[in-house]
């Protein structure tokens, strides 16, 4: 007899989870397309296909909803990055593969959504206060993962700067792809940078032996 209430409870939890996800996704699209002023609770609720009352049941204020939506985008970005990293080959062209993996991350629709949030946040202090901590967290995780995948030691002089320069380069290539397909040019740049990066990150002992 106790299984029926438990099953009902699980169903209610799942419905609640789905509704919250729909609201967060609706908030992201509304912010991206309409900006902070246009992304009202009413508009977001309509886009999610729920009543305003249901929206406020899950998120009492627009600030609560936006904070959750921004966190959701960040979480989705990290999951996507993890999936891409798990598919990397372990061969001699690993550095170039890592760069292409990062480029895929920075041209993925989730990154495009994040960029649209950045633009909205650039002119809205409240949204910016929600977005900066999440973007900082995502940035740190991407940096940490890149260091791990490259197998380098940040304690070595210049290594941290090289990794950050790599991420800045790949992020910039992702931004360049927003207006048109930039894949052909990006492929050539990443190939050249992979060779440069491998040479710059070689252990110093290996360099001395070659010299």
C-alpha cells in the first residue's frame, strides 16, 4: 500500500523538475532575444507553456529564475565539455585533437547562448551579478581540464600563460564563427597553433638533449 504514494511522489518530483527546466530554458531564450527588459515573468511563463502562478511557485522572483537559468547554462556547458574530453584519442596528434575539442565547445549552441547572456549582462547590473560568478566557475573548470588533458605542470614558468592564451585564442575563434561558418580558417589556425604549443610546452630536459 505504501508504494502508490511513493510512486506519486516520484511523479510529482519529475514533473517539477521538467517544469523548472522548461522555465530555465525559456528564460535563457527570452533574455537572449528580448534582453532583460523584455524577459518578464509573464513572457517566460508563456514560452515555457505554464501559468505565471506556476512560474512563481518554482521561482518567486525573476532574479531567482535568472540565477537558476545562468547556473543551468554553466552546468550544461561543463557536461558537454566532459563528453567531448572523453572522446579524445590518445595518439601523437593529441594536442591538435584537444584544440579541436575546445573549438567544438566554443562553437556549440550552449556557448552561443552564453554569449547572448554576456551581451545582455553588459548593460544590466543585476544580470551581470548573476552571470559573472558562473562564468568564472566555468572558466576555471575549462582551464583546469585543459591543463590536465595537455599533461602539463602549471608550476613551470610560462605554462599557465600558454594555456590561457590557448583558451583565449579558441574562444575568439568561436566568436568569429557566430556570423559565418569559419571552420576552414579555424582548422588551419588550430593546426599551426598545435605545433607551436607542442614546441613551447616540451619539457626543458628534452630540449637540452636535442640541443
